[in-house]
């Protein structure tokens, strides 16, 4: 199953889609690129609002979108892109997880990570039982010490996601492919925000990965993403018997 694990296609909720019309356009574009299941992950910032307020705004946005949905779009699951905050393991984050799962997409701090950051991720995973996915990991590796901290995190039962744009730029493509070849990155997402400068682009990225690393690598990525969502993925979008593209 082709899953886009990271997107901002819910209307009027964050810095992503502005309205339902744009959302539908984004979802149609994703489906045309072969995406079968789209995970909607609006930004959540704990320092801006509490979880219940965010969940209510998200429900309202979903209601607006559902009134406009056509048939030629991927199946949908709703979650969040939760920005890291101190002591987050002390709160109930279940409403921030991808619906029907314990999968939590976490955006790490845009700075050098100190031990307390990786320790908190460990608590989320080992003590709280969340299936943590670290969002667009490539954005954080330029900060001093983060490559070493990432090695620590890889000892945990977590998953690491890269954005499609990494594979579409000459400047970053080699890094993205290296992260996949090393087994660091096992989840892909478009992180699409609109139909302009941050449009859905998972299809072209998958073509690059298939060309450079082979269809078997792409199939492994699809299998891991599907397994992470488990029966929830099977219920909303049954796997198709077709060749991976």
C-alpha cells in the first residue's frame, strides 16, 4: 500500500491548506501520483493550545472537508505533527496519534538536541507505548551533535520519516538515498502544504528511489508503513494487487 505519512491537507487548521477546495486539489494530486492512503497531520504546538482545543479544531476542519470530498482521492486517516515539548511523556497524547493507533508523528526541536530530548523520546516509546515516528529527520542533521543523538534514537523501537523533497533536489538527494540505504529512514511523506511551492510530490520521489535503489527497497518502505498502521490501514484502504510504482 502506498502511504503518504505526512501532510497538511486539512483546511484552515494550520499553515497548510487554506480551504476545502485546496484540500480536495491536494488529495486528488496525491491520488494521481499513486497514493492510496493519506495521513493528515496538522501541526500541534503545546505552547499555543491544549490538546482538547486542538482536537476540537481538527474535528471541525474534518467536518468541513468531508462535505466536499469526491471519490477520486486516497483513503484518509487523521493524526498530527506534534512539535516536541518538555515532559510530553507526562501527558495523554492519544488524541494526537493517528486515529485508531498509537502512532505519534513527532517534530523534533530545530536546535542541537541535548540528552533530555532523546531521553524524552525514549520515555514516549518505552514507557508510554507510543509508536513514535520522527518527522523529516533530514532537517535536523545540520545541528551539532544531532547525528550522534540520532544513533542513540535508532536503538529504540521508533521509525524515522523523510520528506519527498529530499529526493527531488540535486543538493539533498544523496543524503536522502543514504538515509534509506542505511536503514535510518523507513517512512516517507510529502509534507504537502498547498498546491504551489509545497505541493504533493510523493510520486516523483518514489520514482527517484525506485530508479536509484530499486523497486524492492520501495516495496520494503511500503510494507513497513502499512505494518505500522496495522489493521487500521487494511480497513480504510485494502491493499491492491498491483505492481509498485
